[in-house]
C-alpha cells in the first residue's frame, strides 16, 4: 500500500461497533477544534445512517455524489470543501448498498485507503466516522487510518464489546495495516453525578490504560444534542460553553500523535 508522503497527515478512525456512544459527535467537534487550531481537516462520513452529514447541515437525500461512488465506482472522494471551516466527504443511505455490492468487488478493503491517498497531503487531519458495526466499512476505515480513537460510553455495558473491538484492530494490524496505532479511548456521555458512571470510568481507566491513553471524559450534556439538532458544532452553537476546553485539550493531544 502506498501511504502518505505528508508525514504529519494523520487519519484517525473514530471506531466502536456500539451505536450511540458519541462517535459522530466527537468526530464533528474534535474536527472543529482542530480546524480552529489552524489545521486543515477533512471529515469522512462512513456511516450509511449519515448522522455526520446531517450534523454538518447537509441533507443526505440531496446528494448526487457520495462515498458510494468512491467505494463502488472508484471515483475520487466527493468533498464539500468548506462547512464550518472543515471539509466533508458526505454520505447517504446508498452506502449500505455499497457495503453489499463491495462483497463481490476486487480490493474492496483498500478502496477507501486508496481514495484517501489521493488527498492525504491536502489535510493535516482526516477524521473517519465509522458505522456502528465491525463490517467491511469499519474495516476499510481501519485499513486507511494511521490511528484509531475509541469513544467509549461510561456505562456498565462499556466493556461488553471492547475485546472484540481490540481483536478487530489486532486483525487489521496483522493483515491490512501494520502501522495502525491506537490513539486511545475517549470516555463519553459521562455523568459525574451518577455513581455507576463514576465506577465505570474508573474501570475504563484501570483496564484500558495498558492498551492506550484514556483521555479526559466528555460529559453528558444536552448542549451536544441541541447543537446537533441545530446541525452545527457545539462551538458554533455556544461559543463560550465550558466543555469546549475539554475538546480543545483532546485536539491538542491529537496534535501529539505521530504518523509513521
Ligand atoms: N456527550 C454527550 N452528551 C449528551 N448527548 C450526547 C453526547 N454525545 C452524543 N450525544 C447524543 O447521543 C446520541 C448519539 O451520539 P452519536 O455521536 O450520534 O453516537 P454514535 O455516532 O456513536 O452513534 C446523539 O443524539 C447525540 O446528540
Ligand atoms: Mg454515528
């Protein structure tokens, strides 16, 4: 596989096969923070449910070109160049058809990576919002990524899928992408007032620290839901919101990652 010549271009897959754990929210808001810190950012919406596309203010059904064309027809990535200071490769429900059609196509698991190779030099950070599954789309994201960042809910169910998730990362490292690095875990939707959340956070910190950095938790806040309903990043919805400090700190930590 031919990888980036831009050594500092990092492609981070936001990956967890569980749904509703904050992947899309963190993709959008981390991307926004990185862009305000002066980085060129491309967001990739790899979930057929198109939440990221919607959160960014685009009607998925209005799109003539999507990731379907890239993955199935091997066209260059279709990119909307400027949404809240970021670029977006949008998607819609046709991506679920792509996942089925890809099963019969050659080099299916490297198609996303190869499409990314054509644009890696144009961006400092590429954030890939994975679907809630361990299927071909998520696998493609891990093959094309330099790093995987795992949002993990501070809920008792948090550990249920973690082994499977880490096994998938290990499998990709062995076969498709030996250079894939674990950027770490972002505890998400954390309610500090809830004793179960507190216990789970401690367990996440104790058990996953050996695997990767466990970052500061993202609190559970209705402001995130409100911002997504307004189809804007939280920083646009409420520029003075205190949680932006945590997101900015996470962005700073992503700047420390090395792409090899
Ligand atoms: N920190 C948070 N606090 C409160 N609600 C959140 C938070 N993060 C995400 N949400 C909400 O939870 C739902 C699922 O989040 P989402 O980012 O779409 O998860 P995923 O992409 O993992 O399925 C969305 O309605 C979103 O607005
Ligand atoms: Mg999502």
